[in-house]
C-alpha cells in the first residue's frame, strides 16, 4: 500500500543496519583500507623534496646564473634601481627556481639591513591580462589588515596603474617584479603591460622598481615594440639545458634528502638522468621519474628501486601526459587521428594524405557528419603533428608533386584507440566499422 513503510530486519545486528567497512565472506571486519597503507614502511623520508614546488637551499650547476642575477639585484640594497632582465631557457632549466632563490635571499638581506625590498612573483600563464597582472601586483602590496583590494574587474586599466603607483610610493622601497612565462602573456595580451611596467620609474617618486621576465621562448622579444625590447632586455641570461652528468648531481642531492638510505639501486639515478637529458635536459622530468619510480617500487611491495621501476615510471608519465591531450581533441581532430590508426591497423605505413582522407570521409559518413575539405584536413594534420601525436613529413614525388607521409608517434604503452572510445562514444562506431582503402602509389 502507498504510504506504508516496510520494516527491514538485519540479522545478527539486533535489527540495526550494519556499520560500513570492508567485508570478507559476509563478515564485517570493521577495518579501513588506509590502515594497511599507513602501516607500510615507506621508501620515502620526505617525498615533497622531489616535487617541483620544493626550493632547495643549494642549486647545483647554476652558480654562474645565480651570481649574475645577484650582481644586478644588489643595487636594490644600495637604494638604486636594478636593471631589467630577461632569463631564457628550456623548460626545467631552473630559471624560476633560481629567480625565487635569489629574490628570497635578497629580501632576507634587506630585512637584516632594514631596507624595504619586495619581490612580487606573477605566473603569466595563470594571470594573463594587463588588468589582472597590475591588480595582482597592487593587491600583493596590501598588509593583512588592509581590505581595499583592487577589484577583479571593473576599473579602467589606467586607474589600476595609477593605484599601483600610489601604493608603491606610499610604501617606498624597491620592488622586483618577476613575470614568469612572460612569452605567454605577450602572445595573448601584447606588450602594453611591459611598456607600462618598464616605464614605472618615470611615475614613482619615493619607490623604485625593476622587471625580470622569464621565458621558454628565445624569440619572444621579436613580438615586442623596439622601445619595450630595449628597456626590458637590459640584461639577458641564457640558462643552458642540464646534461646527464649535471642531472645526476641534482638527483643524488634530492634523493639523499627524500628517499631512505640504500633504497635506490645502482644505475637508477643514471637512467633517470639519461631519460631526462633526452628531454632537453629537463630537471623536472628527472625528478618526476625518480619520484614515480620509487612510488612504483612501493606499490609492488619492493624494498629497493631498480631500473625496471624507472622504465615503468617512464611509460606511466608518457601515458599521463598524452591521455588528456587525446581525450580533449575536438571531434574532427579525433576522426583524423582515428583514420591514421585505422590505416595502421590495416598494415599501412607512411600513410599518404589521400589514403587518410578516404578513411576519414568514410568515418564521417558512418556518423552522419559532414566531412571537411582536404585543405581543412591538412591544417588538422599539422596541428596533430605539433601536438606530437603524429608525424607528417612532406615527400617529393617528382612529376607527381608532393605528398605527406603520415604515421602515429604515440608510445606503444598508450592505448590510443581505447582513450578515443572512452572519451567519445561515437568513436566506437568509427573503429568497429569496415573501410575500403586506397592502395599506395
């Protein structure tokens, strides 16, 4: 009957519902899964030291760069204006870590000497408009008890700039503005912000400021107005990639502080360093490899980290990096990538554009989608090539003109077809159908 509540009887519990826990053969063990994990002897002593956010007190093989930055910034301790700087180098070369290391030491020394020195760090990939950068710098100067923040949006940009100048002058001292990934900001928002920041000292009366730009792109200054370029690049420092031997020194230092003694086997650090050296000398990659290798050993219940754990970690990291890229592709790009995989599944290598387009066109018809033109598909091929999912090499065929030879270049441990099908149910239809295929020329 409607409105009647059914009485449920729970055996062996006095009529009460059982407590939630882990069950074995119908018996409640009342044990939390984390109890077992917490009782394990960890191979780490301090895993945080292997993360990118950790700032070591000593930075091997960056002594020259540290000295050059410090030689410039010492002017702040004398009440003078340091030169603006641009730090160049590939990802993982230590640019940001070195800059934070030196600016922290500068602030510490300033406090000892009773000098007001304020470093302000801005990540331009996250804070990527002129308004947001200026308001972030301005709000970072507020004391804890102050509440008059510049709003997230709503003011004219010139008002935000004037408020920033007012706050700097009222607090006096020297400001070191660090713009990390400055190239990203310039590409998105232009160089108006850099023009204003490098011209700050013309508006300041009782304060001084300098700008340090950090970039992975050696050519980003080509996008700048010549006046901005000359003011910003008063001093340039190039951070060369770490080689395998330098990466070994970095990993030894970090592993001694983060992993239990006698856990890392002979050759593990060398292998992590070799893999990372192939990735343009990326110290972050080397640290990730060592950390994930140790995690793999823990998961398997092994007491030592061996070289096969490093190879497992390498495969996992590659998969973790590529899977979100594949899953996030727009539908048409997924279809083009699927066409490459279907051709390869049927034994083709060095796939020609016409062969790829033929399979792509059939896939669109299976899904009742309009197919793009071959010219549009050429643009998608170039984009997938840029993402590192395929290789597309142009080959001359003499009087027959030129043609691209296309192959997938995704690591074998990444199940690309499964990723596509899990990300988009329509991809199951694409992969489960049959295709007629052109023969190669």
